């Protein structure tokens, strides 16, 4: 399947309209019986990319490789959509992380696929699993592991994931290395989809509020995060750098 994509400041973004998402997910999932092969297949990772992630992917070799090898890179920042339109004339579809994951889980439930939860505090993860069971009763949750993964536990956890062979491995904050944990342990995992989203389990456990749809559509979701962590207001300098890079790339063309 040819998934349309654009390149923004040397970082790929895929264009996946909501009506095409079911076909894309079906294409990315390995055929039944192939998920437990123990073989890493290129392009099973889904990346929800923010503006700050894009700037990080331009300078970090390890993170850049993770993004470049991903099967799907979905923009979640309005600045990325505007930047892609400015440079390429094409408009990627932007998703709110929570809504994207809910859509993904809905598609997996229809096929009675499976899910493994990794990360977060054990108490939060247990509550998130309970709420997911209630919302997606036909989605099989084949395992979960909360809390930090030490060196001794890593082999046990990765082997458990491989044997459980989930259609989707969903990771949240608390996993050492965050999304890079996926890249660093890719050879030990099964070939299902893998997605990391920082505070998703807190939202599913109803311990944290997600941004409103109205705020997200206006690109104002970051304001609330900045008031929670004031040091993030310093990101305005990174934003100005991003605008400068867009102008430079436009002039070069």
C-alpha cells in the first residue's frame, strides 16, 4: 500500500485522512500467525510527532533513525501541518493523540485483535486497563507491566510481549528511554504495531484531562502544559528557530 507522505525539514510525515485509517492499519498489521515469528519487520512503529519531536529528529541520531524507520509518522502539532503546507503545498492530517489512539483501538476491537500495556505506575495502569475493558469489551488485553523496567526485568518483559504477540504494544510514561525503548528492544519484540504516548494511561485512568477538541483545533493545547510546567514557555525560542528554518528552506527552493 502506498501511503502518501511529505518531507518537512528532512523529517517524514504521512498523510492519512480518517477515512483511510482502517485500510492503513489493516495493511500495517502482520498476517495472523506471523506476529510471533520473533523477526523484526521494518515499519511496525507508529510515531505521534510534535514540533519538538521534529526538531529533535533533526539533531538526534538515535531518535532520527527511529522516526525514519517508522511505518507511520502522524503529526500532532498544528505548526507541522502549516509548515508542510508552506513548503510542499500538501496538507497532512493532524490528529489529537488521544483521539488517534481511540480510533486505533476501535479498529483493533472490530477485528478482535489484542493489546499489551507497558509503562505508567502500576495503580494507574490497572485502572486504565479496567476502563479500556469497559470501553472496548472485544479487545483482548493480553498483558500489562507497570513501573520501571530494570535490567533484570527487561528480558522477562520483552519475552512476555513476544509470547503474548499483541497486535498493538501501547507504551506510556515510565518506560526508561520512552519511545526509544521500542527501538532499543525491537529485535526482542513481536512484529505487531508499537506506539508510545506520554500521558495516555493517565487519561485512560481519568487522572488527567485531555485537551478539549476546540483548544486542539486552534493549536492551543500546549498552553495548558506550559502553565503546568512553566519552563516549557522557553520553547518559544525553538519555535522561532523552526520558523527561521522554514523560510531558509523555502528560499533555497
